[in-house]
C-alpha cells in the first residue's frame, strides 16, 4: 500500500470512529505532503531520517510512511483496523470504487498554473493505472492562473496529438477548465470548445454573488452544449492553501439553488464533479446527496496541479460511497470510447 494511501485509510477510520478532527486532519495533511514528493525524494527523506522536517509530518505519520514505503502494513493502521473492525469493510469499498475509475477528467499542467509538464502528468497517470486523463488547463480570463489564450490552446492541441502517438494506448484527452462568465457564457470560443474532448466549466469569480444571480449564471453554463462537467460547484475552501500568487484563506460556499442546478445537470447531461482536492472536497456531503437523489451523473476528479496529486481520487470515492453514489453513474469509470460518446456525441 502506498504511504499516502495508508495515511488516508487511517484518516478514514479515525473520522468514521468520530475521533477528534485534529487527529483526522493530521493524517490527511501528511498524505497531501507525501503526495507532493517523488519516489526519489521520499527515499532520501527516509534514508536521512528527515521526514519529520517536513511541515505536516510528525512522529506517528512518519512511522506510517516508513513502514508503508517498505511494503509493510503500518503498525498503527493494523491496530486501528483491529480496534474498528466494523469500519474496515467500508474502507475496502472505497478501494474497490477507486479501482473502477479509468481516468481523471480535471487536471492542470505547467501550461497554466500546474507545476509539471504535460508528459510528466501523463506518466504519473499511467503509473497509477489510468487509461486516460483529460488535460484541463485554465481558460484566458483567469490570468492569475496563466489561462490559455485561443492561440496557446491551439498549440497545446498539437502537443497533445504528438504525445498521444508516443504514449498509446494511454490517451490524453484534450480539454479545458473553462471559466463561467458572470452572464453564464463560457470563456472560450465555440469553435475551439467544439474541438475539445472534455470541457469542465467552473466559477472562479464573483463567488459571493447573491443566490439568484449565481443560480442563473450556473444554469446557463450547465445548459451550454459544450459543458461536460460542472467543476467544484460551491467554490469553497475548507482549509487555506498556498499558491504561486500568495496564500488563500478558507472560503465559504457560494450560494445558489442547488436543486435547480442539479436538476438542470440531469436534463442536459452535465456531470457534477466530486472534487477530491483536500482543501475543496466539493460539493459538501449534503449537496452531493441531493445531486445523487436527483439522478445526476458524476466525475470524480483530482483537480491535480502536480503529479503526486493525481493520487487524490480516493478522497472523492470515499465521499461518493458515503452519499450512496452508484459507481455506474460516475462517467470516468467508462472506457475512453464510452466517455467520448457521452462528451462528443
């Protein structure tokens, strides 16, 4: 079991057992830190006994990492599984759900605000056993994230075509995380959007707009025939995060008529994203349960900005199981041919 998976499994068991939230968060934070390390960096940290020098890694979490990295089941995890044996079947269900995912439909490269080249992101996805990934760098309006102009996006399409020839049978799906403008339109030309395999539409601005305005904005975007996935629908940040342009504080949910928006997703065949980033975990459980009850389809995505973050899908799978989401309604459990029949009919 990879070290980050062991840490997340411990966090899962602690949370289900209603242990204090600070204990749960300690293991989730450590998992996020370990996700950001390459195998070589992790080897060096273990060899030099400097894991605990990493912010967010303490003695208990470091011990878990060392044992898991050696291929052992960490002692701490074994003890928890014995103590909370009744919770283990659900933890196994999360692993089975995750194994059903064939790819990731929301991730970024260094063409926008990601930290790694497209090839490195693809190679990391291949190492995880993915069959495909959708490259969804930001659209032009999000200049703070180095959003792609039409010219840069066209150039990226050529780069992806070349990489697909080299990496076959793995497939890099062409895509974009497209800003939803205030009027609900999408931040890219129809001609270019029509050429892409996957379009994730997300709100990144005016997040504190009143519910009526936000609802109208989202309904327009969901109804757009180019929109395949509604990204991180509430825009919340449950914990702060550091970005290239500074630190973002926790952020509350945007307000909108969730029943109306999710009903529109069903009507227009737009999947609701279950965003697996630890600081997002969006939508919240109550809204995820509502979307499930209304019959929405879903995409369990990482919104990864670095190769190690592609391993975050377990977070989304855990929430999907908690809210009763059927695996067959998750569009990235489908083969690439089945997926493209849905996104590019």
